[in-house]
C-alpha cells in the first residue's frame, strides 16, 4: 500500500528536472546564457516503480463481489481485459470499435501519448461495451473519473483485497495476464 507523503515522487522530479535541463541547454544554444549549465548539471537516475496488479484470485474475488453500478463494473473489467487507460476508455467512440465476432479490435489514438493503437479485443470485452451506438457516440458516455477512483477503493475492500487499486493497476493487470486472457474471459462468463 502506498504511504502518504508530501511532495512529488522521485520519477516525477526526474521528469521535471530533465525539462529544466533541456531549457538550460536551449538557452545556452540561443546564447541567452554564457555557460552550458545543462552539461554541468548531472541528471537524475530513474528508479523503477513498484507496480500493483491483480492476481487471478483477486480478479475472481472482484467478480464474486456485488457492485451496485453495472456501468463501472463493466469499465473496470474492460480495463483488465484490454489494458486501456481510463482516458482512452472514457473517450472511446463506436467508430473506433471495429471488426466482427471473434475478430474485434479497437483502432484509436492514445490520449496520453498520441500514438495510434490497434488493440485486438475478445468477444467478452466487446460485450462489456453494451449496445452499439452511433459512430460519433462514446461507448461509456456517463463514466466519471472521480466516481471510478472512489469505487476502486470501496469495491476491492468489500472483496477482501488489501491493495491500493487505481486504474493504472488495472492496466498493469493486463500485461502479465495477456497470455491467459481466455481464463479471465471464462471467469467473467461465470459471473
């Protein structure tokens, strides 16, 4: 579980400091400063962050634990099955959901990195999206980040999962289980 702390994390500081160093380099190149302060300031080393993810047993516990809001249960399960970020799920439109049964895929540009993505999804992941709307309609028009964040505190606690769950955790759950997504899909079918 994450300890409460003040300030920013090491890797966030690294990112900000690198931006500052880049500005120093640019100022030196444009002759706004006399010395290359970028070269004189050593960079920080990245610290690999510990990543939380759900085990198969924890996914089973979540599925067995009732959640009054079906929309958010579907959003969470879609994140686990696809590895999508919250912002990519929130703004996903039906024209970005392509293919047909046994060959569905999402084709979109990530909102964080702006990189184009082509993600194959299972039939179960497609079914979680509900009834298809018009091409410009978002798949989950009523989903709210703050509500999702709060729900990710309460639902796992009710399921007996003692982890600090975030949407990022759901994203990371997809990675180690990518090769066994069929098992998760089977679990979902049973609940």
